[in-house]
């Protein structure tokens, strides 16, 4: 603290401003909201291919299976 008093007040102010900016830079977050962070995270993961659209045949197989069961039941009671 003694060394600051010996310095020029303008230089001391500039030194404190530089120290404050440096301290803020270490704790600052790039995103202003959680939604912005999540949007950026999903965009990055899509770019990496984590959310690739894989073609699933389960809905078609279930539909055909149910249709066969209904047709079999109809033939059984007819």
C-alpha cells in the first residue's frame, strides 16, 4: 500500500484498473444466460455429430405387427 502512495495517482489508478480487469477476466462467463449456454452447447454437439438422426424401423415393425394381430383376430372370429 505504501508503494501506491509514492506513485503518481494516475499511474496508481491505471494499475488498479488493470488489476480489476485481470481479476474479472478470470471469472467471467462468455454466456449471459443459461439458455444461451445450452443453445451453444447443443450447436457444438450437433457439429460433433452426437445428435445424428439415425433411421429407426421400430415404428414400422410395430405397426405391421399390430396390423397382423388385428387381421388374425378378425379371421379368428369371422
